[in-house]
């Protein structure tokens, strides 16, 4: 016997699933995190990049010309391509930052200092960019160990190098915690105030910023006090071991590229 076909009206309807949009990264000035993959720069000694960037930054601050900015920006662009920085790792400044930047440009233009303001912003971006390259490439432990190796000769002058490096290690580790605390405070304020936050005037906005800063510093102080008590129970500051100096041909390439950029800045800048 042939089975009777089910009428088309009784066929189950298949509803298409709505497309789920990817969550948008919130705007913030989060400190750069170490990238989870290796690159040509991660195989170099961190002290090489620290010394190179210290010299280049000094030249940039002494001679902040457009040629110097261009030479350093070109070098940083090559380094960014080598370590393969994704777009998701780049900072996303909030709206108030862009508003202040536009206001600064307008004020500088009216005062006749447009190019001075533009060059100052370019120098700031280059300095932050190079610092981000260091944080994207190496972990905080490797950076602190390299600093301990570089500062070791100062022990002959009875300089407290060990204490400096330990405090530096704690400060670098506390940056992500401070950023998380700031984000939590801002989210709490948004939930409590709701839509009324968009109707604040200038005085109310400044008062809100003061309250957010005070709450963040209070939370950071409590966290620092708890960390200090825990470290005291464990015997004080953790020991920082100096990283063994291991230089390869990659370090030579980094030094040569830095010398070329420095020569361009000093000769033609």
C-alpha cells in the first residue's frame, strides 16, 4: 500500500535564526597585553629593544622634527608588522577623547599654533606606540628581568636596583587590575544613573569624573593594602632574577635598524 502524502500545510515551518552580531569592543584606554604568539622580535633579548627605544625616544624629545617623527614611525610600523598586531589589540579611545582632541585642534588653530599642536600629538602617539610594541612583544616578567640586568652596574654605586626592579614588577602587574577596577566603577555608574548620564551639564560631568576617580583610587588603595599584607606574610617583596644576557643576530638587526633611524633623525632632522 502507498502511504498518503502529508499535506503541505502540515509541514513544519523552519524559521531562520537571526544573525548574532559580534560584541563590539568597548572604548577604553586599556594597557596593551602581551600577544599570545611568537615573532621575530620575541626571540630577541628585551634589553636590546629597551636600550634602542630609550635612545630613539631621547632623540625624539630633543629634536621633535617631522623627519624624526617619520623615521621613528616607519621603524615602528615595520615592528608592528613583524609582531602581527591584530586590530582587536589596538586601543579604542572613547568619545570624550575625540571631543577634547577636536577642541584642542580648534583652539590651537585660532591661536595660530595648529602645526605645533599637530606635531605634539604626533610625538605623543609615537612614544605611546613604541611603548605598546614593548608590552605587546614581551611579558612583564621578561621586561623587569631585562631591566634588572641593565641596571646591575649601578649596584657598584650602592643604588637600590633590586628594590627598583621589584617595585617596577608590581606596578606593571597592577596596571591590568587598575584598568579592571576602573571599568567596574564606570559600569556601576552607568547602571545606577541610566539615561540621565547623557543629560549632565559640564559641571555635573566634572563632578562625576571626580567621583569616579575617587572611587577607583579608593578601590586601588584597598587592593594595594591587601597585597602589601599578603607580601609581608610571605616575607617581603618577591625576588627578581636578572635575565641571562643572550644576544643573537636578530638583536644585531634591531640595533642596526635603530642606528639607521637615529642617524636619519640626527643628520636630516
